[in-house]
């Protein structure tokens, strides 16, 4: 049977059910509710593990909010959200938008069947469309706001259930996209087995490096672990105002050795203090492990309390150890956590929000790959009880977490780098703690800025990632016509807890290409997972279109765990003549 681009044939009963569902639209929520629901989804751990899903959902919802639903098209999603080149993207050859849309529908369905089952609104991406819909759901204990009456509630439930049935059935249909897909396509359901729950606990062992900042009141940080960068250095590239001072050795003008900007408080804490001196200049501290200790991979975290106020910019981050040789951003940098105040003059974060960012070639500064996270339960960066900010850093992948390494809110991997960029995080980095004042992002301090302002650090710890065996990989070979593409299912089976696993694929010869629906698969609570592999026989470059000739090819799928353990599967496939 000839199938349309979304897996439903022209006579499909699924299509008729979708039309029936659409005939009874639910009550309309307001903009604030819709925006809050989107923000909740974008913070959900199951959503943020895939940068492509976050970008896709953010793009379509923001266009919808801006009243530009007509601009939500496959081409615009591919180019503006998923990083495809505007000059070469061809939807007939590259199914990235359709594959990602299927992944998003599956993920929304999973979230709203678990954590989000009691949400007042649900975001739905109807099959056959890319314009999101915000559906009000009935709440226990009374009629849903805006539903009107019991009949309206029933229509809402009927509409949502109908859409869900269509989404699930479309995800299980064996599809053959006319002119594109010529083999079976199953997405997102475990075939022939049930998920097996595993423990979230993971034995990290003792830190391999740490500073607990135990020492006498006023003592300088350990010189065997930290060195200091001083001066203003022309605003450190951000037009910052502060003069960085060291607690020992020569200092630039404006620093006062009798009032150090970095010291231990005698209670097991490091204090980095920003203070305005008698001349009106702000002084502060920036300390680093550079030249003393570099790190490559591991779990790295700091427990700290950050100051809040206009112009203050506390940060815990890493800088590539080859910075002096290659410069920045070629060296790469990772902002594990940073915060600036929200003021009328700045696009700040406020005391309840933090930001994590990676910077590298083609994605740095304001164009860095960043994600904001709101501290739960009304938490603030200046809480007296402190918060822990960390990363789990492995080959090709960085996971960001708050308070618990199981609480991952942002995952960045090598497959998410924009066209022309490079993943520059598979080499040593040094650690940096600093408290900046002023600059392009936080703006200038004012009369309400605390003086002095203290960034208090309880500890910095680095753990080695214990060995995590890689999952086994299963994939059935397919046939694909020259000039076409085909998608099929990849099944993965872990032997024990594996956390998040990075997936990649390559083809030989390279005239055929491969892509995965998601590059990071989460085994945090299951031993069985699946992904979708797409093989394409046409590609584009600056030199024009390349079509894979008929013949024998092979694809290699690689799974890399957070400890760097790998498994690979190489399977031959055949490209047949077109027509």
C-alpha cells in the first residue's frame, strides 16, 4: 500500500480517527498557561537528554506563540532548528524532520503517561502536522478550567485519546515513504520485550581529586591546587569591570593585600569576594588549576552558594588546557554553572535560574550551546544550604546536573554541534572559579549590588567514572534504492545500569550516509532501549549532490558509555538500482 509521509495511507482508519478527533477541539488555554507548560517540558529530564527534541519543540512552539504557524514547515524546522544547511537541505533525501517529529510524539506520549499525567495542559503534535496544540485535560476534583461542563470535559478526553491512538498506531505502522522509505520502519516501541527496571544508584567511589577548603580563617587556598589570574586584561573579552587580585605574590594596582579577595573562612569554605575599593574600583578573584592539574573526563562538581545582585557574575567552569596554543574558542570551554541577575537592562536569569553552556568553534559567546535550569521547590542560587552543580564528562558527551548526578537536566554531545563546528572536549581541561563584576551579559553594578559580595564554595571534587559495560546492538540489514532513503529500528540491550549512552554511526563507502533519531539513549531505568537509524543514498555538499551507486555497503553503529566503554556492530546492506 502506498503510504503518505507520516505513515498513514489515504484510506487509513487512523486518518479518519484523526479527522474525527479534530472535529471537536478542546477549550482554549491562555498564553501564560501554554508558555508555562512548554517551559515545564523543556526542563523535563526525559526531554532535555535530546538537544534535537528541545530545539524542535522550542522552535515550533515559539513560532506558534508569535502567531507564525504558517511558517512552521519542514524546511524551516530543518534549517532553523536542526542545523541543516539552507543551501543543500532536501526533504526528499534527508528525513531528519519527520524522524525527529516521530521521536517527539513518542516522547510527549511517554511523559504525559507518567510524570505529566496530572498536568492541566498537554502539548500534542498531531500526526501529519508540525503546528503544536495545547490541550486542556480534566483535573480530578472538579471540572477543568475552561472546559465549561461535563460534556466539554468528555470531548477533551475523547480528542486527546484519539490523537494518542493515532500517534501510537502511526509509530507502530510498517511504513514505506513513497520515493524515500522502502523498508520497514518501527519507531519507539520495544519490540517483543518489556522494559526491565534497574536501580538508579551508582557507586562513584571516592574523589580522585578534591579541595574541601579546610583550613584556618583567612588562610589562602592551597597553592598546590590553585593559581590565580590577576588584572583586568581589557575586560577579559566581556567588558568586565573587576580587577582580579591574588592572595599572595605581586598584584596590580587597586588590590589590597590586607583585604584578600580569596580566602578560607575557617568553617570549611572558600570565599571569593567582590568588593569595591576606596577608589571606586571593583576587585575580585579568579582561580584556576591551570599549570597544576588538568582533567580529562569524569564527574566534576562544586557545592556552592552564589551572590545575587546587579552586575555580579559568579561562575564555575572549565577551559581547554591547550588554550595558550590554539586560543579560544578552539580550545573549548564549558560553563558548568553561571548566574546573573535579571534587571531591566539585561537578559538575566534571576536568583532561581542557572545556565550551562559549551563553547567551541562556530558556537561560542552569545552563540554558545546553552540551557537554562530553574532550581526546584523555590530554590535559589544564594540558598544558605548551598547547591551542587556538576557534569558527567565522557568521550563525545557532557551531562549537566544539579544536586544529584542522577538529576541530569541538560545533555550535550558531539552530534549536536552545528554545521562547520567541532567537538573540542575530548582532551584535557583545567578548572576555573571566578566572580566577575559587570560585562556584556550582567551589565553594570548599581547601588543595590551587595558590597562586598561573596561566592562561597564548600568543595570542588572530581570523580573517576567507574567502568560501565556498553550495551549490545542489534540491527537487521535493509535494502535501499539508489537516490532514496530508508529508516529501520536499532535495538540495544544493557547487561546492567548504563545511564546515558552515546550512539553514532558511519557508512562505507561514504557516498551512502546514516543518521540516528537520537544520539543519546537513556538506560537510567531500563536495560532495553531502541533508536531509529536512517540510511540515505543522496547527500549534498558545496560540490553539489552525490548519489550512492548500486552496490554493497556497510554501516557501523557504535555505542559509548559514560566510562568510554564501547560496543560496535557492523552490518552490510545493499543499495539497489533506482526506479
